[in-house]
C-alpha cells in the first residue's frame, strides 16, 4: 500500500490506495515529484461507476444515432438477426446491419440493436419486436436487400 498526499483548503489530507496509479512516460523519473496542482487535477476526475456508466450510455446513444443517420442515407442494406440467451437465461435478439456509406464510399457494418425478451418468444413475438424496432427507428423495408436469421 502506498500513500499519496493531496492539498485541500484546510491543510493536507492523506489518501491510501491499493493499486499504484498509471504513469505517463514523462512521470517515470523517480526523482520527479508531483506537485499539489498535479494531484488536485487528477483528483478532480470523476471515476465513480455511475459516471462511467453514464459516459458509456452517452457514447452508445451517440453511436446508435450516427449509425441510424448513415443507414437512412444508404441506398440499400442487409440485416442479420441472431438470437442468444444471456447468463441469466433470458433471450435476446441482436440486429446487425451492413450497408454502403455513400459519403465515405465504404461498406459499414455494426450492431444496430439488442432487444431483450421476457415471457414467450415465439416466431410471431420475435417478428413483432423486430417490426416495432424498425418502425420506431424509421428504417424502411423497401431498402432491405438481404436478411438472415440464425
């Protein structure tokens, strides 16, 4: 266990850590001391699980919206559906998409959605969930050139 000192407006406070912190190449010199300003800057970065979860959700929503925006502009696309059970034995349907990005002139593919299921999962239920997602996301069926289900 190593100790670190941080400055507060009421003096110095001792912090105990179980793991050594990551260091940059510039900080590898053993004779270089960290200043209180460096310590305060590092301490101001929120590292709680709630903050990380929120950031991950923001990034995922941004990725999904940009993928849907590119998909709206695509002349055609292919869909692949995969049905799996998670560790809690709940069924999930993954929707993958592949399309031509006309702005970059490259093919893109990615996970478009993961739809969880509770209760019955007959073929009718799976299609209804898929159809609801397509309507909610404003994805047109007439541009689909291929579809696959595993």
